[in-house]
């Protein structure tokens, strides 16, 4: 479901200002004829235009040449028709959402292409990345395996290497390293996204838990030479930036400017105009008065014109059901006690009283109530499109949908065998999950800065009405009470809020009287490896005190792989760096504190990075900047009991393939 959120005040101002600049730049572009039947611009008078692509478009989705020659290679890629200098954002006004799939161990353990799950194929082709190695966090969302979903550039773009996913997503700092690093480097990079509740806190809004908390994941060109016209956008799924930060790449940092991006080669720009689909310029992110955030028109969108391309990945509905790690253990114990079988897929038998949970990603998928097939849209910014009732007669009145959805024949026709003619079982046997592209189109003229809205279908509308009523009837709601957050009472505050408001951290002793909310813990960026050659456990920094190891900044330290749970046991003001005494003349820096903490292991650490069991590893001199508040597993809003879950319905659109209707 694309009900999204407002940002905090500073984020809102930044987004609004960027949008004004972006829309102004679009308005200043020279008017050109797009040669579409619906184009009424004056530039079309007597025009001999041969391209259906606008002159302002920089990025195109197009079929990749030679993509079938490599294992797990992408069918489509993102190409630019204009030179993009270093520092250029690929989506100028905003970035995309970020989702997590929780406790998916059982779906990602089969490497057999024919027998593996669809999510496993997504993973093998780089459409999913491990949360811990992605660099964007989320690995603490569950106690099992957590993978990140990065729609937009993060999923559409090819990676900078032909390495298989086994290397791509390994929980190893040196994963994917090879002798050709100099010629295999990404050319775009994205920082950690913004996180907030969109002014829909869990006890004041029935929307809580139904939308992505992480958003504005924006990719920026970072290759020293930029990306030349016809060049392909390449993201990092092999840990190139991690190796570069650690000094492990073959190319030297000083010689970085001479490196080149590796891809299937540059595309002919005229060919991109003719056979590709423009990925940008029609919509942007802005504040929606009803649902928090939404997609808005960046220009006049004429009736019938394409609003945005919507590539989709297919998967079985059952793969978005899940159980928490400890619940699977209960299932197995119950099965043994009852001499039964766990089964697989729809045949999984649950103990009495246990119910399936559903991944948040379900809310963003297209589906049909008579089909097991779900379609996840992963085009840039399309997951910000919000709901409005149908504009057909009988609608609810007021604001109505202004876009519809249809298949994009421009790229689909390139397939040798159309997946839309396959049965679901045949669909799952395809070696690649790609090959399906839809598009949003305007049902009427849409004015600049008008919100883009689509009908989610009658099945969705009924499900939402039921959920909203149940939420309003629940006496626990509309109170400052986090009871439905797993029994945390009125002691709930999300980690991102704690990070904003807590500057001086409390010690463990102080927390006995003034505890933090029960849903969060503190974590530290700290690198620890056992030096087996010396026969013992050592830190990456040398021991200088018997009691504690001094914290030291090192290359790559602030990688999310180094974020470990830690417990603060003392703090002290900053001291003079030369005398180790307080500087009486100037005094300690205002508010600057250093901390001593007990460092612990995070789940999933390689054996040589695990602090030995029973050892109390104490580190001193840790700055506040090296700490993070983190939500404990299963406590963020997406884990709320009773949070709304329902796919977007295509029942009334007429676009859902009849061959996929396998459910009565």
C-alpha cells in the first residue's frame, strides 16, 4: 500500500526547496514535440520529430546488450543520454523507499534455479541484498535473516561486476574481491535514507505500520569522471566501496580518477531515445495532506500519456507470509510432538492458535484475489503513489484517481516468450524474474504539482474499511500507549527519535533510575578481530590498559557491519589530547563527552570477529558519534500486531492476465 509519510520539519523544507528548483528547471526547458498523439504543444506544428522521448530526459530503462551471455545478468539496465558529472543525483528531488523482508532464512537456502523460491532468484540476481552488507541497516529488524529491498535505482540498475550473488551478498568484508577491481567499479552511491513515522504514530493513526519508515534513498554519481552519455548506471552490490574504505581494492586512492566503469558497453543515444523508456521528469515526491507523502506531477501530463514506467517482479503470494524465528522453532517442536510434517508452501501446518504474519512489502504489491501471483513494482518513485477511489461512475465523490495502469508494450514485446501467457507454475520456472513492465498513464489532464492518485480496487477498499473500523473500536488506540508493540506499555519511542533528542548517553547505573524505552538498545561502531596467529583474541587496536581497550578511529569503521550492541558503563568530559588532563584555560569542548562501554557480539558475525564467550570486552574513549540507538527486533512499527496488510488490487483494471487466475 502506498500510504506514505510526512518528514520532519527540516526534511520537509529540504524536499520542498528541491522540488521548487527542479520544477523551475523543467519549466525553463525548450518546448519540444514528443510526436505523441496526445501532444498538443506548439512545437508539434509542422514538426518532423522522429523520437517519442522528451529532450529533458536523462535516464532511460532499456534492454541490455549481451545480457544473456552471463550468469545472473540483468535483462534491463539504466542508461544516461547526457553526461552526468560527479555529485549529480539521479532523482533530483528525492529518493525511494527502503523495505526489509524479515526472517527469510527458509526462502533463501536453495540454490537450485528450478526448485528455489522466487525470492531466492531475486537474491541471486541482485534484486535483494543482505541488510547487514547493504550499508543501510535493518539487520536488527528480525532475529533471523533480514534482506533489504531497494526499489528504484537500487533494484533497476545493474551491478558493477558479473560476480554471482554468492559473492555479492556474502556477510564477508572481502566478498567479491578479484584481480580486476580497477575495471569493475560502481559509478553511483547512496547514503543512508531518512527514517520517520510520517506523523502517523502507532496509537493515533490506523496507518501506523502499513508503510515504509525508511525513505529518500537517493543515488548520486560518484565516479571521478562522471557517467558519459550512453553510459550505464552501475550500483555497488559487491562491496567495492567497503573494500575501498578499507584500502583493499587494487587501485590506489590517488589513482582513482583513471578507473573506468565496467558494463556491457555504452549504448547508442539515438537507440536509447527510440527503444528505451524515460525514467524521470514526470513525477516528484512532496508532502501529501492526507497520507503524509505522495507522488506529484512535475509538469502538465496530458490525458493518455505515460506518467511513469512500472517494471514489476513476480512472486507467489505465499512467499510474503512468514513466521518469526522462534515461531518456526515452535512449529518444529509441535510437529515432532504430533508425529507430523511441517510441509512446504501452502502445506505448512501451524500449531493451534498460531497465525501467519505478512511482510510489509505485501502492501506495495499488485495482485488479484483469484490469483497466487503478486507483482512488486520497482520503478523510481512509483511506490509513492497514493490511493483515491475510482473515477468511474459510482465513486465515493471528492478526489478521485487520475491515473490508471496498463502494460508497457515497448519493452515487453522484446521478450521471446511473453510471461503473461504462462501459468503461475511456468512463471516460477523462468531462470530470471525480470521481463514484465507496466506503466501508469493519465486518465485525464493532470496539472503541475497535482498529486498522482490511483484506485487500489474494491477488494482493497473493503479490507481498509474493515481495518479502520477495528482500529477505531480498539480501546488501546488513541492513547499514548505502546501496548500493541509487544507489551512495551507506554514506554515506546522509536530509535530515530532517541537519536535526535539524546546527546549525553546514560550509564547502565543511571538507567536503573531513568531507563530508556524498552524497545531500544545502544550500539557502537567498533571493529574487533581475533588474531589467531598470536594465539589469542585482540582488537584491531593495541591494548594500552589492562582494564580497557582504547577506541580508535580507523578506515571503514563506520560501516554498518561494525555496529555492535554495547552497554555504557561510564562517561567523562573530553580531556586535553596532549596532557591527558582537563584544559583549564579553555575547558572541555562544550558538551563533548567520551564513554567507556562493554562491547557485545551482533548476530551473524564471522567467527574470527566474535568476542569469545565469557569475555567482558571493555572499550574506553568512545565518542558520542560512534553510538547509535537501535530498535530491538520486532519492535518497529511494521511489526505492530494488527497492522494493515493488503495488496493493491487489479481486479477491475482488465490488465491481470487470465492465465494467472489459478485460485477459485
